[in-house]
C-alpha cells in the first residue's frame, strides 16, 4: 500500500509518517510539504528505529496542480494534513488561510477526482469549524466558524465531502493537540504553558481562565489516524478529541509539576471564546480511544525538556 501525507513534516504529520513507516502493510510513504514552518525535524529524527527506505520526500505546494497529480500516481491512500496552521481562536492573514486551507484542498480533491486511483482520503480538519459557545458539541452540531482559520477549514471540508459518494472520504475534526513530538508546536496552549513553566517559571493567561477547550494528545491522534488506514469506516465527519479542560484546570495541573510557578492574567475582565466537544464521538464505534491520566502525560512531557531552568 502506498500512502501520501500532505503536511507530513508538521506537528502531527511527522509522528504519523514515522508510525506509517513502521506498518508492515505500507510499502511507501510520500511526504508532500512546502516546509513553510521551517520545521526540519522529520529529516533528522534519529530517536526511532524506522524503515527509512519507505519514506520519500517531495517538496511542493498544494496549489501546484501539476506536481500534485505527479505525486498522486500509484497512491492508494491520502492523508491530507497540509494547512495554514493556527490555534483555534487565532485570526490573522486571511488571504493565506483561504489560499492554503480552502483552495489548496480544492486542488487536491480535483486531482484525486481526475486520476480516480486513490481509494481513501482522510482529511484532517479542526473542531474550530463549530465556532464557540457553552453548549456541548458533537458531530450533529451545525458548523458556525468564528475565525478565518475555522472558515477556511470548513471550506476545505466542503470539497472533500463531495467525494463521499465516489470513494471513501473521511473528515476528522481534531481537538487541540498537545504533547511531545519531534516537530511540535509551542504556540499550542498546553505546550506553551509547559515550556514557559519549565524555563520561565511564569505563564500568562488571557481572559478570566474559565474558558474551556477540547484537547487530545498527539500520540492518540496519530494512533487513531493510522488505524483509519485499514478500518472499514464509512465516508462521514468524525470528531476526534479526548477531554475538555478549563484553563484554570490546566493551570492547576501545571502548578502541581512546578509548585513555585507564577502566573499573571491579561485582560482578565474579558470572557474569551470557549468550546466543549463531547469525547464520545462517532469514531469510537470503529476505533477505541484508550484513556490515560492527564497528570501522568504532563509529567512525561516534562522529562522531554533537555535541561532545567536556572530559576
């Protein structure tokens, strides 16, 4: 089986590529990435014993139709992760989000439609398409994105959904990712709090701290995504998240690891957007999610830092 991973050098993509390379039914993994985040850790990761002869890299952009068609040749399964990434409630650079997340996805879908050789497409979207609110969200919740990022991901979903009657097209709406990865992002809230706690002994909290977010550990997200490769899952939209936490809950957990931690509130009078997603998702019918202790996950995360702060 030949697999294409767009955005394969990213936070989730790096771990997914390494996991797919370990899978005996996978013959080849092609990483398609324009390296816009200048993250090269996929290429120098020596911490895992993997079949590096299975992995190929193609530098390219989603809007390069000719190259997209070229790399899709002989591909059986596509994982589409490439995107202009953002934390769910960020909102900037609207043109770039639209170009990459909307029209880039459209170009990929058009190419798949034309070639008619890909058997399965897994599009990694985001729970940000639901927008914000205090009510618990599930897959039946009407989408109502509040940010340019959320809107662009919703537009990408619309293109992928068109394929559902022609092939196996699965849309995965991820919660906020956290946890160690060779190509991890430190703008994600849990990762940012952990880094600042470890090396600065101080974290900044925007808003009143009562806003909730949905989260899933990167390892569980990757395990679930890889499992889709061989599972008989109908074309549909599936949420993938693990737990909901208030920012205050997160602070308490981090402070247990760093007892002398200081924190300051910025714009404490503001009620920022929040989102709670039901962890009992439709995907659990096909792929069980093993529950783990959040405190233990953060403790394991702490051990990944190279050295201790002098503070």
